C-alpha cells in the first residue's frame, strides 16, 4: 500500500493528511487497539476484478481500481479492532469532483458487503433524497451482476432489488420519499450526493437502523455543495478535523479531493487534486471546455469550481459580466420589429418602485439573435429621492425616454396598461408572463386585453420556473445571440443581479441579495422563458409530424 500512496502524488493537502493518518495509525496500531488485516484488504480489492464495466469505452472490461480507489477500499476493509476482529470504520465520507468513478466504486462496495462480508441477512441500501437518484448506484450494481458470470449465478435480479439467496441478503435503492422506512436493519447504507440532502432525517433513520449489526458502514459520497449549514458540510468539516488530527475518531474514515487554498483554478496542473481520475474517466478536453465557459460567466464559474474542482461555493453570486452584457448591445429597432411575433414579461414591483415591461422577439433566421425591447415606469414624485438613494441618473433616463414617470407618489397602473395596449397594436404578442404576487390588481384587465384565454401566463419566481430560462439567458449572452439595444436601465439592472443556487445547481435571480433593482432582468427571463418554451413545443410538433407523400 505504501507504493499506492506514493502514486497519489500530486494531490491536495487533505488527501495527504488522510494518507499520513493511515501510516501513523499503522505505526501505533496496537496501542490504539487496532490492527491491519492485509488479507481482508486484498480480498476486497480483488473482488473488483470480478466486476465488469457496462457502458462507455470500457464496456465489458474488468474494473481496474485506480490508486486512489485502492487506498479507499484498502483502508475501509483492512482496518480492524483488536477486541473483536470486526472492522474499525463505521462511517466513511468521500468527497470528489464529478465523473471520477465514485459511483462505480460504491456500487462495487455495496455488492461486496452483500455477498462477501460474512453478514447473514445483510441489507444494503443506496440512499438519496429522491428515489430516482438512489437508483443510479443501484443500477450500476445491477448491470455489474448481469455482466459477471460468477455474480449472475449467485445473485437474483429483480426490479429495484438484488437478492443473494445463500445469505438471505438484499441490495435495494431507498429514498426519503419512499412509502415506508420502518423495519430497516442496515448493514451498509450508501448516501448518494449528500450535498443535495436538505435535512439529516434520512441519514439519522439509516444510522439508527445499523444498531443490531456487527460491523455496519454508513458511506457518504458527494461533490461539494453550497449550504454550509447542511449535514454534508458538517461531515466535510469533521473529515478535515479527523484527518488532520484535530479530532480523534477511530470509527470515522474520510477523504476530500479538492484544490488547496491559494491554488489557481485555471492552472491545469491543479485539476488532478480534485480529479484523481483525470485522463481516465474524467476527460481533460471536457474540463478545458467547461473552464473556458467559466471564465466568461460567474454562475458557470461557481458550477465549475463546485462540480469539477470540488470547492464549496457561496449560494449567491454576481451573475452577468459587464463586458459580456455590453457585447450584446446590438440594435433593437422598435420600427423594424413592427408586426413581429414576441413574448412579454411583466414585473410589477411595489407601488413606489420601478416596474418593468419587456418584450422578447424570437429570431426568424438561424443566425439572428433574440431581440429585446424594455419599458420602465416609476412614480414622478419619487424620482429625486430614488436618484439620491440609488445614485443612478433617473432624471437623465427620463429625459432620454428610458423611464416613464406616472403622476403622483405611487405607480399608476393605467400608464402601464396603456403601454401594453400600444404594443399589442404594434407587435404580435403571443403571451404575457407575469408574477401573480405583483399583478393581482390588474390581472383581470390583462386577461380581458388578450386575444384568447391562454395569452396570460402565471410565471412563478421559484427555482423550477426560473432556472431554465435564466441559464438560457446566460447561454444566449455568451453566444452573442441576444440584442438588448444597450438600454441603460436594463444594463444597470443586469449589473445588479445576484443569483441564488440550490443544491441541484438550479439558479434564479435573488432580489433580496441583489445590489439594486433587477425587475427588468426578471421580466426578461420570464419573457424569454415563454419564447423558448414555444420554440421547443414547435420543434416537437415538427419532429412528430409524419412525412406525407402526395
């Protein structure tokens, strides 16, 4: 194993700590009440040679553990307690960037613990917050069984169940949304993508269910996340303390593959620290492509750092780079767009603030960008106060026709409705997307203004609705396929936007954390979302149409 450890360099400091811990423990194993069973470690490592890859370039080939994987398997199954000969480690935490083969490895661990661990009636579970996620590692294990002549004779394959009859053991996927978690007797639980677990309830249920087993294992695998109050970050932090010697816990194994503090994320030489399978299962060309995109947009950078360099990021981030936005100024000539099909977004803020009405015109040629027209409204009596507070030239924008002032100290919705009516006469507005929270007062009027019952579309402000079109806006800006005409108010708002990211890497603009007003960008996202939804619908109709022969 010392040769394997030497093969792990270059690697990050956390991995070095984990390796040094292994060596230090071997030097003091008797006084710690431990011993290392090399035969048991070799047996576990050898087990993987029985398994076969089932997809991709290595399909049908035997699984060959890389040095970093050998270290993990060697450690988990080799270390034992002097007092009873059972395994030392009861909890394991593995954090590594995506596409490094961790799912394949833990699927193999699950199979090994089901049939080769000497545990009668072993119950093995892959666990996640959603059942579909929990099935991923279980599906890998199922395919491995089907590809192996040896295992297929020993293990029965049923839907979402692997059964080893001679030991009365089973291997199943499990999730928090499963119909019942009662009666579990867990020998091994593999907690998949732990960063996405919003609470620790499922973890606690599974851990409690290991109480009657002689040498159970709770194994968490994950990439880095964003929520530093989560169970995942607690285990991440605990791992760092254990491997560095700050906390002593002989039952806990952990290893984190990430960049060291101060490392340049753009330096390709550092990428292997978070990607021990770089140039094996993780392709360097794909890393380079994603890194190039990350240089252009903050949300892409956050995703790259978290998913591909295993670095914990903030849940919020400044979104649109000014140079990327400015490169899309283009020309959005209202006269040239008369009669064109478009989709609208309406964001009515509070009665004393800016309200936004934005139109998005889909391209009519493949090389044409989406075009954007924006209108903004605010109460006349508030303009000087807002100008001092926001330190932006509302007066100059009003003189230039970029902001329309409504009489009084609260917004007059009749002015907005008049603008909507005017634009409906000029353009072919197919749909109007709105946030119900702000438009309750005029919703009935808006519905009556439309050409049919379907033209008014409620657009919720949560991740489910906002993430897709937000990412589409980001993509179009990077591709230079959107023209906003350099509208100064919309540009100011684009510079203000901060996005919020959830554990599933969904994003949405965050009004609370954004520096100033972002209503125009929100309206733009809503309008773009409807335009792209219809583009996909039209494409589906085309693809589903059968060729007619005349």
